[in-house]
C-alpha cells in the first residue's frame, strides 16, 4: 500500500513540475534577431517579402521588445511592440502595441498563439519556436461572412480563410 502511495505522490509531483515548465518563456530560444521570407498567399496570387523579428530584453525584468520589420530599405514596415507575462504560470502573456492596444497571447510548449479581430478581419497568429527557427503563421478571415451550418445547439460558424502569411525565421 505504501508503495502505491509513493508512486502516486511521485507521479503527482512530476505532473505539477511538468505543467509549470510547459508555459515557460525560454529566453535562450526566443531572444535574438530572426530573419526569413514572409510568403503572403491569397486564393489567386502570392507575394514574398523579407521579414525580421527582433526579440530583446528591456530594463524591466520579464518585459521584452518584439519588433517586426517587413520589406527592405527604403520601403519597410516596422512594428514595435512589447511582450510581458500577465500570468506566466497559466501561459497568459500580453502583446502591447504601446498605444492602448493590448492583445492576449497564449504561450504553451514554446508556441505563442493569438486570436484577435481588427477592421472586420479575424486574425489567428502562431509563432512556433523550435530553438533553431521560428515559424510564423497568420490566418485571416472576414468576421462578417461566416458560413453557418447546423441548427440550434448544433450550429457551427466557420470563417473561410482569405489570406495566409507564413515565414520560417532563423538567427
């Protein structure tokens, strides 16, 4: 009986320690300058532009700069953000646009997820960090044109994707 209790307690302690690390922001994996090509894929066309992601520490512990640059000089689009934990143990982070816009991020297993709506478009972004690369993907759909199927409690709304943005970024 004691052996069973010991095994259960050991398993429970392992499960708790694993869950705590699941949402960890691993600076060694994320910090640095990441570069690649952003492919923007529409139903009937596509285009590619250079992309850079710079993630660095700030003077505030636990707060990081998150800067993306699209295109090449002299025609670049630069976006400067901050990221910081709202509740690190639960994987809840914030992308702060530094203009009163805050976007929720979910961090799990070295992947950052966001879903937000702007100007009638739903955007689902994912940053998957393998340590050697970051795969960045954004799916866009129009929020006002769902395809509705089913009825009552079985109703489902789906949102057709009209553009995919994808880049593989490396240091």
